[in-house]
C-alpha cells in the first residue's frame, strides 16, 4: 500500500511538471521520458519548482543541466 501511494505521488509530480512546461510550448518526447522516468520525489519536487520558474521547456532543460 505504501509503495502504491509513493508511486502515485511520483506519477502525479511528473505530470504536474509536464503540464507546467506545456503551458509555455511543446515538451519533447525525450524530455517527457526524462521526467517520467525520474523516481526520486525530492528531485521531482526540485524540478517542479524549476518548471514553475522556467520560460519554456528549453529553459527548464538548461536549468537542469546547470544543476549537474
């Protein structure tokens, strides 16, 4: 049960990130894959904040690369 709840939160967080980015243009299939394959909730939380403050998907990707 706990695992199912965690998996649901991961899927929801990834969907929110993609939705935020989609408001400012297309999100490439490759970027969608990167987002949906991420399983760390803390990383997804950070990405959610980045997506909310990004101009578009490309800006989001640049910010992710700066984190690495």
